[in-house]
């Protein structure tokens, strides 16, 4: 399993988690899929949330020198796909995720557990020094 893309996949998962993605699932499919090693699937609760998650994943991977090679349905509020080559990210509305059943499709793949750092949020209010 390529350790570089494992770290990339974990960074993308953490970025999505920090933006409150629902039902994050990270799958290693490299043993059975000829075109990629990892699939990251998540649920977004609105169009704004889809856009926020897409931006968060891109923002987390850009400092690593990575930009999506391809994207699918960039104007969709139901499903977005970011293809980084060895990582494919699916951001889906709940009904789209249920309808397309990607989790069932990847049921034979190894699910990667990852430790969730506490969600990053705004810094607590600090009154200005006197």
C-alpha cells in the first residue's frame, strides 16, 4: 500500500471531518481497482456544505502540491467527485449516497480507520490585553 497516498487520503479525510462531513468512509481499493488506491466517501447536508467540503479537501491537499486531475459534476449540488489519481473523493447528498450505494460497491474493500483529531473550529474568544 503506497504510504504517500495513505497520508494524502488521511489528510483529506481529516479536512472533511473538520468541516463536519457526515458518515466519512475511507476505503483502500488498490488491490482490486486498476486506476486508484483510495476512495473517500462522505455525506454533505446542503449545496453550501458540498462546496465547503470540496474547498476544504482541496485546501488541505494543495500545500502537498496536489490539485484534482479531474472533477465531475462541478455544478451539482447532489454529488461532486475530485480525482487526485490515487485518491478519488466523493462528496454526496444523503439521497444520492443512498441511491448510488457506493458503500455497497466498495463493501469488499478494506475500510481504513483513521484517528479523528478534535474538529478545528474558531479559536476561543480572547479579550484583548489591557
